[in-house]
């Protein structure tokens, strides 16, 4: 499955979860973990951070790009009070930008490098792959929280992309 297919498929599935009932949005995939609602807010925020990185690498390669603390964002941006519709609209708009950038730059400029403040040298191609991997990772958590079946054959699995990324790290 190519990167555009992965980004479009995860977008479509993610958007469907924004229409869940309040009870479903409150579901958690494990005790003490984020609710489906918080996972959706996180996907929105992570998408904006990763899209910013991609645009920086395309425009100004080899710079240092800082990690972000997903828990600080969740608290500071008050996920418990933030309207889900706002996150949905941001996610949709930013994902459109990511897909457009991937169409134009994934193959041609995927070799461009940047320095991540915690993990070191990475490439633009790896960052695009990370977006698809990250979204799928959280979709698996949402499916689990809702008691829904896992991904269909051929879908990316954790570890297929970004093998060096630990599951609970976004950075």
C-alpha cells in the first residue's frame, strides 16, 4: 500500500469516529489510558505538529526540529473541554495538506534530512511514513476501545513503518 493510500484510508476511518456517541467517545482501550475522545483530539494535534515538520523540512532542510510533549498538549489545550468538531475540522484540513505534500514530495524529496531534538537525523520520507503509522496506531487503540475487529489484511501494522518509534511516543 503506498503512502497516499495509507493517508487517505486512515483519514476516512478516523473521520468516522468523530461521529460516535458520547458513551463510545468515553471508552478507553485500557484502564488509565486516554479515551477515544482524547485520542481524536491527539490525532488532530499530532497531525498539525507533523505537518509543520514536513513543511519545515521541505523549505529548510537539515534544521533541528523539537519534540512535543503530547501529555502537556492534552492538558494545556484542555482536551476535556475542547469541542470535538473543532478537532475534526482541523484534522481534515491538515490531512489534506499532508496528502498534497506527499503527492509532490514523498518520492522526489523523501531523502531530505532534519535533526529531531530527541531521536537525531531523520528524513522527510520517514516523517510522512510516521504520520500514516501514528494514525493507524491510534486507530487500533480506538477499535480496541470500541470492541471492533482489527485492521483488514494489507493495512499497515505498528512496526511496518517507523520501526524505531516506540508506541507511546509521538515526539
